C-alpha cells in the first residue's frame, strides 16, 4: 500500500475525460462563488433585513438540513431523470435563488425564499455530481478522484470567503450579482461540456435490498457517528479559542485544518482506498479522540496539535467511508451519496444540539476546557462502537462466497 506522488496525481488528472476534468474545475469554481455569500448570510439577514437572530438561526438550520437530508431525495430524482439533467436542474434552482436575492435584497420574504431555493438546488446537484464522477472511472481510481474533488471544494470555500470578506457588507448587490452571473455561466457550461445523461438501468429492481445496504450497514452508522464527533470541533472551536486567545489563533487553526485536508488527502488517497475499512476507521477515530483531548490542555501548542490530529482523522474517515458506501450499493452511486449526506446531516445536527448543552455545562463550571474532555469521552465510546461494527463486517466478509465484484458503473 502506498500514497500518491504529486506528479502522478497531476498526470492522472490530465488523463481524465474532458467532462470529469470540467467537473473537478467546477468543484472549485462553484463553492468559490457560493461562499462569497453563504458565510455572511446571518449578518445580511440580521443587519440589513432586520430579522431577529432567533429566526435567522432557524432559517440557516433549515437550510443546512435541506442541503444534507434533501440529498437523499435529490439522489433518487437523479436516478430517475439522469445525472446530467439533475445537475443542470439543481444549478437552475440555485441560480434562481441567487438571482432572487439580487432582485429583492431588501425584501425579507424574498430572502427567505432565496435561502430555501439555494439549499434545494444544492440537495439535487451534489449527489448527481459525485455519482457522475465515480460512474465514469474504474473503482481503483475512485479514492484519488474523490479526494481531489473534496480538495477542490474546500479550496473554493476558503477562497470565496476570503475574496468576499471586504465587499459583501459594503456592496452586497454587487456580490450577489456577480455570484448569479457565475452560476448562470456554470449552468450553461454543464449543458455544453457534459456528455449524455447517465441513468440507473431499468433492470435494477432490487429496491428493498439496495435501501437496506445503503442505510443498515456500517457506512451509514460510521458517517453519522463521525459527523457527530467532528462537528464538536467544527462548531465550538471558535467559541473556545476566542474566549482566551486572539482571533489570529483561530484563523491559524482554520488555515491549518484546511491546508492539511486539501493538500494531504489527495496524496494519501491511494493508501486510504487500499487500507482495510476497520483499520482506517480505528486510526481515524483514535486521531479524533487524541485531537479533542489536546484541546482540553491550555496553550496555543495544544490547539495546533489538536487541529493537526483532527485534520488527520477527518481526512481519513470521510473519504474511506464514502468509498465503502459506494461499494455497499453497486450500480447506484446517487443513492449511496444521498444516504451518506443524510447520515452526515443527522450527525452534525445532533452534534450541534448536544455540543451546545455540553459547552454550557462546562462553561457553568468555570472551565471550558472540560468541554473537550466530555467530547473526547463520547469519541472514545464512538471508537469502540465503530471498531466492533466494522470488525464484525470484516468477519462476515470473510465468510462471503466471493470477493468484491467489478464495479458496474466504471467497468473495474
């Protein structure tokens, strides 16, 4: 087992079909455009439109829920109408949402409708996008392709937030107009560049079995538990750091986390794809546990160490789990991706609620560092559960009649 050299990575990307290289490029371009707006929605909705923060929080929560949980329905629609049609339709809906923002930037009701439209468009686009990517390559190439796609998404999100930071509060109309044009151009490019639709063959009627493999197998449980553990870091590190350190320390942690995942995951993708599922999940969850424990200690050094460990766990577990979900439901990548996003949505939503209560409890005791001990304790329990579940899966796999069959989507 080995990693991927940078030269091999670029050579592999250059050898991909035009449509796949186009989608990898848009995986950077689209989050670049959307994250010129999304991180600042709370400020715009509250300060410019006068919405109460309670309602703003509810609206953004519904938006997040629709994006994640709605992806299951989006995946099923994509199977029915075809992947290209689903992507184009999702982009039309998202473009309409940003256009509505642009036209009615001072109308609260229109802003609510625009938020919901952009969320629904993403729920339809995302599973179709990843399904299109993996359906065009052999299974052996999936780890690197998905990791490059993930890195492009993360890079676009980071740069979009940075580019828009100085403009959107002062000139929101200009930013929304630019984002609308960018999405409209991307929609047209999808129509022109991508090949014909890829739909699930009508002969596959084992719906009950496919749904059971999508939701009642380890990938679904691991996705939910991993999201629950990881979102303690995602949601509460900023509050913890800014209570006792400067904003620069928080920025350093964010940049370090993004850089490690963006640069490291593609280089480790081949190893992640080849290593046993049980081994990968134990390594990842152990890293998450140690990272949470590091945050419980005072000092910038422990914040850096904790961020590195969390980033390692994040980079391994989410990619490996997505690969296993695709293997669990061969021939139906849109269903596999949709089920994963639903599990991630439930895990992150639950983490937000539980984490908020845990943080308040630690804060009431005068030591917010204890929050990370509570989170780490939960992560230890999660590690044991995941080890048992994935280990049991490995034993059942040995008793199966044959090894993994070739991928129907990619001809591997």
